[in-house]
């Protein structure tokens, strides 16, 4: 069975608790990514997404100088490099997340995303299933 280590992205850019929301948004733009892990001494302490910036930042009228820890997601679901891709896809579906930090010995070593799974033939059905469950649950929250 395919492991997370086989499909994860291990060349990841991070920000720290010293960075502000503007700096994180700028890094997202430069890297063309929608999420940045927040680390403290190589240990992941949060994740900030473009959605976090919009919902918890802009919509709540926080300035770009706001500390990342004020709007980042602190409740994280992580996997190890030895987690099966099937388990990772199930965790994503169960918790409605599209990315999972990969942690080994307390240190952030990568990120696995639905996109990583979708480009692998062996896990394509798992990624579709996870995305379908995430999308179904998210569409239920939409107000008309």
C-alpha cells in the first residue's frame, strides 16, 4: 500500500509566529499556494490558508499587521510519513481538510494534499472520495 512519504510534498515553505498576515499572504502569492504551515522551532503550531485570511482576517477587519497566530488554524490533523494514503484520505474526508501536515519525531517534514493524491493513479479513487465528502459537507453550509 502506498505511504504518505511516497506522495507528499517535502519542499515546503513555512512562516513563523513572528510573521504577520501580510507577510504570509505575500509568500502565498509568490509561491502560488493556498496554505502555509506556521512553525516554532521546526515544530508545526498552526496552518494559515487563504480562506483563513479572508474569513478571520479581512472579513473581521483585521489589518495586514495582525499576528498570524490570531487568525491561523491551531487545531491540526497530522499524519506521519508511514501513514497509508488511504488513511490520510479518510482523515481529510472526516475532518473536511484538503491538506495534512506530515510530522516525524515532532518535526514538520512535508504536506500531503488532495492534489498530491489526485495525480497518483493508485490513490485517485481515494482522493475523489475525500473531495466528494469534503465538498458535500461544505455545500451544506452555504447560505442562499
